[in-house]
C-alpha cells in the first residue's frame, strides 16, 4: 500500500536570500517524508527553489523592488515606512488561508513572513519559525548584550537592566496586523517580542556561541542552517595569487550596493586579493566602476566549499553568512547592517574568532590595520579553528527535519 505524503508549506520571505536558502536546505532533508511546497510574495530568489526541484507558488500581493527596499530600510533602522498596509495584510491573509485550505498542510515553516502569524492561527495549523536567537525573549532574559552594555560599571549595568525591561514590555504591533487579526478573530500575544514567536521556534545557533543554555519548551536549538549552493567552484580559484592574503567579501541580500562599492574601492588599494560574489548586487553601477585587478567580482559562490582558498572573510552579520565564515576555520571581519546582525558578529567577537567594524572604519589605513591584526594574531586564528570544530559536525537542516518528522508525521 502506497503512503501518501503529508504536506508542509515553506513560507520564507523570498526576497531574502538567507531565509530562502535556509528553507530549501531544510526541505531537502525532509522531502523523503513530506510533500514540500513553497510560497512567497517575491520572485527574487524563487528560481533557487525551483532549481532545487520544489514547487513555488507566487502569491499576491507581489512585493515590488521599492517595497522590498522599504522593508530593508525599516529592518536596518534607515526608515520607518513599510509596505504592510491594512489592504496588503488583508490580501495576504486571504490568499494564505486559501492556500492552506487547498493543501491542508500538517505544518507551515516560515522566516519573517509576519502575515502567517495570523493565517496559521485562523486555520489551526502549527507554525514553525526557523530563526536566530537574537532579540527573542530568551535572549533578552539570559543573553549577552553587545556594546554599550558590556562595561561592568554601575551606570552601564543600570542602563542594561532598563533596556532589557523595556524590550520585554513593548506592546507595539502595526495597526494593519492588529486590525486584520481582530477581523479574523485571532488573538495576538500582548508583548511585541512574544508576537514574533511561533508555536515552535527552531534556533539556528548553538549554546556554545549564544551562551544561553536554558530555552523555553517551544524553543529548540538545531544549529547552523545556511546556503549550500550546488554550483561549481570557479576555475579562477586555481590561479589566485599566492603572495598576498585572499579575502572573501560578501554582504548577503540585505547588503547596500553603496557600502559594497565603497569597501571594494578601499580594498582595491590594499595588498590583498578580494573575491566578491556581489556582482548581481552592484550590477546597476558596474558600467561606471573601475577597480584594480586584485578585485575579482563574480556571482553566487559555493561559500561552504572555498575555505581552503581564503585567509579571511569580510561579511555583514547575517547569521548564515557568519556561520559559513566560522566553518572556514579562518578569522572574519564583520560589519552589521542592523542590530540582529551586530549581535551575531559580537557573539563571535566575544568567542574570539572575529573583529567588528563600523562606517567610521571605512578608510584604507583602518581596514589595513584590521586585516593585518586578524591575520597576524595567534589567538584569533586559534579561536577561528576552535569555532570551526564546535560547528563542523552539527547538521542544522537535518536536525530541523528530524523535528518536523517527529512532530508532524501522521501515523
């Protein structure tokens, strides 16, 4: 007798590369048990889903490039206007409900697909959120807060306590969400931080890095989940110079083209070779750019396969990018574009395998100093190897799949 697979809907925000690839990696690990389908509101990275042989359903309202930029700006605290109007959320929820009714999934796995916090509850479908620990209730209650809260003096301790108290008690939720939730007879949690929790929260780090060892029952560590793009290593890696450091420089899908270009110009003046898979990100500016020959621009790379070629990474603080850098066993420099990314970087700074930098460091002298310090400091290099050992045998996608199979396989 042939068993009919139950369905799981994966609903990352498909304009976000990290969320999209994270969902793909988990789906690959459980597709032998479940029928895995994907939905999203942007086609920006949907081709990666289809190339992985999963069905992608594009729902309305479609997110335009302008709206995606608005979301990114709010996320990075560079703006306050977001596209999630009442009409937008209302249409999302209606179309999500329709999709759930058609496919009857045993679970929905999300990234920051906020409308699903309403739709899943309306349909009584368990919601699983694969996410970082940063800026969750367990993080604020037990976690390490980066600067300016690291000083041990009384003032810093008092400010830290007040900051945590406020963060745990904020009740703000966009009016569009609360209005649609009320119309759907869905009760959202009182506090903002709890409203961003799903029924189950799979945390994509390890306690050795987060230093948070006690999680609530609806939380579980699964370990790193990051992109493993099935593309070959380009031939140019076989011909890289051997007389100067090789730097991998990537800023993820949330990277700013202007920041990427500015750093590339600085790096082009240093005695380093830079491999930068950000060609797509800065394509609108390529016609007016000119770099020295030590800058190699390309498209997506299998970042998890190039550790033997590189000496150092320069990255933004997206958790998957940070973890990929950690798994190279080489130091990295991190430039966080928003608070969660700064937390991810600072956890590694605290561990000892990374250095952080800000816009004030965007000078030739300062970047040269940071690179030389990371490459010449024995303890940083030793810590880079140590964190590689911590993470190398943890299969985050497999752990997530085991969770889904255990909780949602119908026997």
